[in-house]
C-alpha cells in the first residue's frame, strides 16, 4: 500500500511519512477546531448539529492541513493535492499533463541537489511536471534522485549531443516542452534551444555577467569571486542563448561575501539561495502570461 502511495504521489520515503503525518495532525486539528466552533455557537454535535459540524470541518480541513504542511515542509505537495481535489469536485480532469501543461527535461552533470529541489517542487504540481532527467555523466548523483522520484533518465553521448541531433527526437517523443539546466556542464546547441522556442533556463552560482563562461562552474566560480575581492555574490537565473552562462535574466539574488570565507563556505551560502529560488522562479516563468 505504501509503495503504491509513493508512486501515485511521486514522493520519497521521508516525504511519504511527512505527508501522512500532515494528514493525521491536520485532521486532528480540524476536529479540535470544529468542536471549538460548535461550542462557541452553542451547538451540540448531534441531530441537525451533525450537519453543521460537517460543513464546519469541511471548510476547516484544507486550512488545517495547509497550516500543518507549512510546518512539516510539505506545502507544495498539499497545494497541488488540494488543487486536484478542487478540480475533481468541479468535474475537471486531472492527472497527466493536459494541453496547457509544461513537461520539463532537467539536464544535470553532477550531484543534482538543485534538480532534486525542482523534482520535489513539481512532484504534485497541477500544470508542471518533470518528464525526464538527462545527464552526460552515467555516475551523476542526479540519476539517483530521478530514480527515487520515478522519473525516466537519459544518459547522453557528448558528441551526439554537441554535433549530432542533440537528442531532439528523444526529447520530443517524451513530450518535453522546456529544458532546465541544473549544473549541466556542456554547452547547449542552438538546435535544442530553437526546437523548444527558447524555453531553456539555466542557473549560475554568481552574479552574471561577472564570473561566468566556459570553465566557470563549481568552486572555480567562488574562487574567482574571492580572488576579485567582491563584497557580494549570489545567483543568476537566465534564459539560455547559446553562449555559456548568457541570455536574458529572469531572477537574481545576492548574498554577502565574508572576510572569513573560503570557496567552500561561500559555495554553501550561494547553494542555499539556489535551492530557495530556482524552482519558484521556473514556476513563475512558466505560468506568468
Ligand atoms: C550549481 O551551483 C549551479 O549553479 C552550477 O552547478 C551547480 C550544480 O550543483 N552551475 C554552473 O556553474 C553553470 N555554469 P548541484 O548539482 O548540487 O545542483
């Protein structure tokens, strides 16, 4: 039963536990508050009072689970869950990607901590899903994250990607509508950008245009920031135009560079910004008309 729930809700073991706890605590809170409301209205929970109680708890329940989900870090799951329940009640179809849905391919070469945040954020989203995870590195940690979320993966060959068909037929067959780069170290060919109508987004761990370009990834970026004596660093999320770390910017956020920083401590501060902002920025980008 738990395995089926995990697959249905596209959650990890830990998330499944937190989601079930949210249902349990939210339900108890709802019952408790429902009785309080009945008490305040001087109504007994019997006879006609049962009907009133049912209306009260029906209205309170979504608020209670959302409040608990915030505390347990499951807000995006329950937001999607309640939206689907609402759509079902109104007789709208839910489930796989509908005509207005966005189906993302995440491209990543490394551990994929950003990719994992994106998978979690969209796991139960009503209009956006992650359809495939692509990597040029068969040992990349991101592939394990994809496996845990039940997302198909594709290992690509560098030459075919850069000078061949860029795996466009494969991505089209998977119904991909936009590409998200999350620590992907190869330059994205123009063919791919054109096929997706420019819907290719990248994140960079510095304030572009400074400290970007070929070879600027991981600790090299933070070492460059420290070597220049910059007072601040940050993240840049931008559309991809065929050059490394280049294209119209969608979002940026800054953080301080401390006198005591080394590349490791600065990287950690910047990565926290990335984890906080990448998925919400992608959501805004795709859903803002
Ligand atoms: C991230 O910091 C991302 O900004 C960077 O690779 C890291 C991947 O980390 N991308 C670039 O440097 C692009 N030039 P992750 O695998 O833990 O998500």
